[in-house]
């Protein structure tokens, strides 16, 4: 008999107990992470945003989907929701023949008024989705394999000067540290540097985070079923100025380079020192690799991707997918946006695409 449950992020114990059945679960499936992505500094908006775990089971088969359910945009003047996998690299999780339970999950989503789900998939977890749901081409991404430990992490990499850059940073008096399970207060310097970095780069709102996000992210180190962790890696120059910093997330198998910040006066060698410390921390916890992510675009020549490729020696890719729970409403909402804008939409969730 098929059973469908929806577990809110506030019920973290039930959520983590359910995830224990899925060997592929990563830090992006953690309730604290999903809740962090869902929060904003606008308390009124939070009432329309619901971080949840959707779970369908039938005998030994289970299918799990972590998502953030949101009310449809106000301009549509319609009841209902859409949803997305939390920003990062989430993925549907399958146990046994769980991938065969998609029809039941789609039905449950539609009955709850969910029109569709936008999914940014994990590069190292099987897709567990229908090929027809995939959107666009694969997005290149980079990682550092740790199968040979710290000593082999950068061996054969694309940056021939990595070791000499670390030595140079040390000669310049740079000091690196790793703070495991940092509190929100311990992240104060990083948050200030990150905000300054985003201003300098003219980053969009998707790359800017408020106090509530960092406070919620610190809860990753509350006891959970797979002991997922957060670390803050910092590099200070000889004068004590914070010049480079990054948050690193750790799941049971993979570590992930999350948010990073850099002072405009930072020497390039400080970045090499930071990556070396992050790799050491991930390897010490038995991670198979540390995922650096991709660029800001899907262009193979993207500058951020090129920078990461100089550090990492592993190439991977992630995919985008769109899950349609209510085809009739999905098509109708896209048509309404087209009528309003006078052109065909480019986004999967068309009605959220800016008109101009």
C-alpha cells in the first residue's frame, strides 16, 4: 500500500529519521540547510514559504524529495503553489524501486495545489528522474578527488604553481584556520567580508544573504542522523586582516565549497592556502572529494569555472530538471505570462520570469 507523507523542516527529528533510509542523502537534504535556504528577513514572506520533505513509500521502495513550496506570485491572483529543490545541489532520493513511485508523488503534489517543481540536481547522485524532465545541456562543474588523501589531492592538477603559491602565502605571513561548527557570532567577520565582496561584484539578490540565513545555517551542527557539518575556513594576512574566507559544507560522503569571500587587497596565494586547508578538513572526515561547483554561467569559458578548474582536477556536471505536477495549470500560467509580456518565456516557471 502506498503511503505519502509531508514532513516540515521544523520537525527535524522525523525528517532525519526518514532520511536514514537513503544512503545517497547529502548535506543539501538536511532540514537545517533546507530551512536556511527558505528563510528571508521578511517575516511576512516566510508565511508563504514552506521547507518540506515529501516521502512516498510502498513496501521496500521509497522516493524522497526535499523542496521549498511557495505560493504562486501575487500578480497571477490564483491559489496554489510551485516549488523548487533548495539552492545548491539537491536531488530526489530513491531506495529500492523508489523511482517507480513518481506517479504517486506527482498526484500528491497536484492534490496539494503544487503546479510544478524546479530541480537543480546533484552531480554525484543518480538522477532518478525521467529524461524528458531534463532541461538544457549539462552544466560543467569541478571537484577535488580525495581518494589518494591530502597528499594526492592536487597531484596532477591544472595549476603547476599550487605548492609554490602556498609557500609564498606562508612567506608573506598569512595564517589559515578552520573553525568547525562555527556559531553565527563566529561568522561575523566572514559575513561582513562576503557582503563587501558581493557589492564589489555587483552580485544579484540570489547571492546575498541576511542574518537569519547564517543563523539557520549554524544549526547544521545540531545532532542529525548523519552528522552533517559546517566549517569556516579563514585566511588572515600578516597584519591580521581577513583576506580570504569560505564556508564548507560536509555530508556523509562529499564536502562542498559553499560561500566564499575575498578582500580586494588579497594576494592570489591566499586562495591556494584556503583550498589546501579546506581539503585537509574534508579528508580528515573521510570525504571522497570536495566539490567546488561551477561558474556563474553555463559557458565553458566562464571565468569562475576557469579559476576552479585551475584548483580542482576532477570534472563533473549537474543537470536542471522541471517536474510538472499539474500540466493544465502549468501551461495556462505560462500562457498568461506570454500574454502579459508579448513573448515566449525562457524560464521553466515562466510566470516568475521578469517581464522586462
